[in-house]
C-alpha cells in the first residue's frame, strides 16, 4: 500500500462520515463523553427500573406489614389463648377428682385463673389492636377484592366469643365456690366445661377468619410482586435496546477510523515508513492519528542511528556477561566483591566502583568493597549510609529501582565525596534477590553523561548476576556453618552414646588390650604400660563422627617407621572405629529389646492382676475327673489334690496360672511336648479372650458416651440438658451417683447445677457449691489443675469431702469440663464399691465431659441468640407502630404504652420539653 492510496481511502471514509450528521457529532466528542452518553442512557434505564421497583416494593411492604400485624401476630396470640383455655379445661377436670388433696385442688384453681387471664388478655388486645376494621386501607382492599364480608364475620365471631366467655366465667365462678367449700359440684363443672367448649369454638372460628385474611393478603402480595416484575421488565427491555443502538453507533464511529490506522501500521511493519493518515475530528482516535504520523516520522529518523546504538549496547552486554562469569565463581564474599568491583571498573573504564550491602537490622548500607586506595580507605573506616532516600544509594535500595545522575553538576540530589572529587556522572543499581534488596552497586565516571539511562540495561543485568553471586556466597557460608554444627552435634551425640554404653554397670568405663610377648592381655590386668613413646611409636585415633573414643598405638622397630606403616595404622583404626560403633549399636538394641520385653511382661502381669481382681466372685480354676469338668474350689479341693505333673501357664513369659495332670508319665518326652503345646496355645488364646473382653468393655463405654452425647446435643435448654446427662450417665454406667458443677460468673466457686435422681435434685435445690480454692476437694482440684483425678477408697483419702445424702460413696472420679482452654465446670461420678476407677475411666469420662461442655456452650449460645431475637422482634413491632403515628402526641402515647407492655412496667412516661424546669419543677 502506498501513501497515495492510503490517503485516498481515509479521505473517502471521512467524506462518507461527514454525510452522516450523527457520525460527525460522535467523531467530534471525546471517547469519555461517548462513554458518559452511554452511562446516561443506562442511568435512565436504571432509574426507570428503580422507580418501578420502589413503587412495587412499597405496595409489597404494605401487604407484608398487613400479613404480620393483622394476621400472623393475632393468629399466634389467639392460638396461645386457645392453648390456655385447653389447659384450663384440663385443670377443671382434675379439680373435681376425689383422690387429690386440698393443696392440689388449690393449685388447680390457681392454674385455671392464670389460663383464663391469658385468654382474656389476648382477646382484650385483639379488641384494641388487631380488629381489621381499624385499618381503612385494609378495609378498602377487602372491598376491592370482594372479601368485605370477612370483617363482618370477624366482628360476629368476636362478639360471640365475648358472650360465651362471659357465660363460662359465670358458671366457673359458681363451680369454684363449691370447690373452695371442699365439695366440688360435678354438674357445675360440666356446665363450665360446656361453656368453655363453646368459647373455644368461637375462638377457633376467629382463627379461621384470620387465616383467610392471611391468604387474602398473601394473594395481594403475590399480585404486587408480579406487577413489579412486569413493569421492571418493560423498562429494562427499553433501556437495553437504547443502549445497544447507541453502543453500535459509537463503536462504528471508532472502529472505522481505527481500521485505517491498522492498515497504515501494517504497511509500516512491512518496511514502508512513508505513511501519513488523514486526521478528521477532535476525539481520541483523531489524536491517535496525529500521534501515528509523528511516530512514523520519528521512526524514520530513529533507524538512521539505531545500528550504532545496537553496537554500543551489544558491547556493554558482552562486558557485563564477561564480568558476570567472573563473579559467578563461588568464593568467600569479601574476596568476590573486591574482585568484582575492580573488574567492573576496569572493563567499563570507570572512575570508581563500590558495593554496599544491607546490614542485618535493615537500617544501614555497609560498604563492603571499593576500588583503589579510596575504596580501601572507606572500607577501613567502616563507611556506611542510612537506608533511606537521603542518598542515591539509599534511594536505590529503598525504592528497589536504579538511580542515574547523568551530570552531577546539574543535579540537586548529588552529594559529593571529598575523596572522589572528579565524579561527573553516577549510577546506583540495586542488588535484588527476588523482591528483596540485599545491596547496591555504585558506579562513577569522570565524564558527564557517560552513565546514562541508555547504558542502564547492561549494568542492571550485571547487578542481577552480582546479587546471585552474593546469595551463593552467603549460602556457601551458611552451608559450611551448618555442616560444622552438624559435625559438632554428631560428635556430642557420639560422646553421649559411648558414655552411656561404658557406664561401669554393663561395661567398664575403660576397655583396652595390649599385645606383648605374643599374647593379648587386658589393660586392667597390667600394672603399668610397657610402651615407651618415642620416634618409633605410631598413634592413630579411634574416632566416630569426629569424636575420639580412644587410640591405637604401635611401637615399631628401628627403621620401620614409614608412610606405609602410618597409613596401615590409620586404616586399621578407622576399621576398628566402624566395627566397635556397629557392635555398640547392636548391644544397645539388645538392651532396648530386653527392656521392651520386661515392659511387655509387666503390662501382661498388671493386666491379668486387674482382670483377676474383677473376677474375685467367679471361679477361674477347673479340673476334669474323667467324667465332667468341675470348678476347682474348697468343696472339691481335697478330691483333686494329689501328686501331679504341673506345667506353668504363661503369657509373654509371664506365669498367669498352671496346668496339672495326675498320673502323668513325666519321662515321656512326646507327651511332655504335647502338653507344652496345649499350654502354650491355651495361654495365647486366653490372652486374646482377655483383650477382647477389654475391647468390648471399652466399646460399650464409647457407645454409651455416644448415646449420652446424642441426647445432650438434642436439648437446647441447659438445665434439662445437664439433668438428662447425669441421669443417663448414672444409669448407663451403673454409677452410684453423678452430678455436674459449673463455674460461676465470678470464677471463684463451683456451683452444683445438676445431680442424678432425687438426691441430686435435693442437693441442687439446697444450692450446694464448692469454693474453687478448697484444698480438700477432688472436684475443686480437678478444676484448678484441668486434669482428671479419681479416688478408689474414699475412707482413706484426705481430699474426699463426704456428703450426708450420699453415705455409700466408696470411689469418686472428677474430670474438668473444658471449652477450648477455658474451664466451665467439673463432671463428677461416684461408685458404691472400692477400686471402681482406673486411668482408662479418666479418658472415657473426659471424652464425655468434653462433649457435654460443647453441648452446654451451644445451648447457652442458642439461648442468648433466642433472647436477642425476641428483643429485636419486640423492638421492630414498637418501631413500626411509632413510625405509623401521624402526630407527635400519638407517637409519644404509642411509645409509652408499648414500652410499658414490653417491659411489664407499671408506669412509663414519654414527654417532650425544652424549658428549664429546675426552678420549682421536677427534673
């Protein structure tokens, strides 16, 4: 494409656009205004949707308010009144029961009065607040919906209820007279019950009418919701169509001219730099065309000097690569930095070069190396710079970007160094490892503009390689230090191991042998060493992991000391060290195996002792008399006692019983082997049965815990939860008693909150508590230490505090109840037998206590959330009623009345006044 064709194409396109007034208008406004125009159209669409939705939501809000104020709240309250009347009916039926006492009958009369009062209060509130005739808007809605007859039904049902309830009250009063006289009249009671049933029927009618009100309001709310969707949809469609049309016009006005620019750019890419595009309009695309023309001109000029700059940049990069290869060799850090600074200075013909590193505190730049005598003097002074923007090196490190001062004479930020008076340009390049600046490479030249942004790329590449070299040097030093530390630790460990091995118990502290006169003699048997150390003596250390364990000394004859002998002695010493270390490890492993076997036998012995202690009431001895198997006890002891062959019954080499056979040929090897095999298999089997029985016991206990936890987690009342836990624990585990103490709010006392059975309830009613600092209390000690304790014989335990209501307690176990790291109480169980508990029981009960703690915490959280929800609901009702007031007086009246009702306050005052009433008035 040549210039003429491009210009013609652009001019024809521009002429085409000028024939369209809308395109000319869009071409002369900026893209920002085009976007603003689109946003304005979208705003109008959104505004229309918002207005439509707001109107609909207001109508919907009114319908929902009606459902809540006139239907849901009254229905719940009426149902509460209906429940109260049902409870009153039950109490009337129980009151004329001849088998109850006078006190119980008096309680029935009290409950009847309370239930009647509940029903009466609900209807009184309905008369004042919930009758729908008090709402003109709702009445009009019923009239429009053809449901106005429901209001008449509501009024009639309410009047019928009042009439029937009054009749019930009169007949009830007559009946209560006979009850108070001690002779309940059944006929009067039946009369009162019949009147009560009629009142209940009218109350149910009222509930049905309110349900119809709710259905009506729900239908209206749904209709309003559909209307909102319909109107919002229409506005949305209109807005989308307008937005798409305007967007299309804007995009066409931009892309048409961008296509011309694209064609010209493609031509420039192919090498034709004589490109000029026509510019029309004043928007950003037109400005882009102007910039394109300028860029084409600059590129044409740039290509003339590009080759020379490429040569210079390539040379700088080659020098940087050469320096990078030199510094990449891993050496000591100070040597590497000194060589690197001198190499950079010489290769790039600089005046001065130096390297700063960031100190450990990240507060200063410490000079590590510098070229020439100036660098040596500055390093000897421990020259440093603050790590801030006060210097170009500090700024390069803090901002993590290079700082270039091409002409120091024209720079206001350059700070001259008296030792370097000829500096005319300077460059500070940060040494970065990842995102962390570890130092700065500072370069200075005697020529102005010798260090400039054009040469920056080569030095930044060089700085990257130098940073990596610094990191490698640091890693090498750290690795060397780590290796040294590991070797020291290995030597210390080897020293400790051999000290433990040569402990003078299993092995002597010193072991050695002497070969003399063709025989080997232990050193311990020699009074004095016959070895004389001289020039013919060779000594090699016997060492393991750098720790010397001993020496190997050889005394040679005259003229036999040479390199081969020295190497042989050292080789033998190394082999001896390896072998004795292996033998020590083998012997130590054997010791540990022996200790493990002892521990296994001890555990087996303790396990069988515990098992036999629990089987004291059962016979675990049997004998066979050629007819049947009988228990071996005192009654038949004489019958079974006679000389017999006896073989021990062992489990893991621990004797747990014996096997005796009468009239056995002990000289028969085959029979003896057979009996031994039977005894061995019997021992293995009964051990498996014992372990299986223990596993089944623990499985039962864990299943019991799961059952108790499930019951606890299904209850949200903390008092009921804890009571069910102690009752279930006592019954499921067969304990004598179980109770739970909770820590009071102050945190200084444990208060009994739940106890099993009647005794536990009596203790709770008496307000039993234990101060947390009580020394002689197992419960308090468990809470203080946050671990479980048990006592298997309370009569001999000083920490046991007896309770008169629990006289048969012989064993007690207490575990803390924890939520996180916080103690909330103690779970305590008691047994009426001694030796009832073991360490496993602490683990079992601790698991149960943890789950109870979580359940208690959940119940408390739920109760708190429920109270907050009730408060918010009451506050919402009061707020809605206050907002519905149309006068200041009505708002104050509603506030005083509703607040008094909500708080049950006998007096509530809501008043306004701004006058000073301190003079004679009440404050």
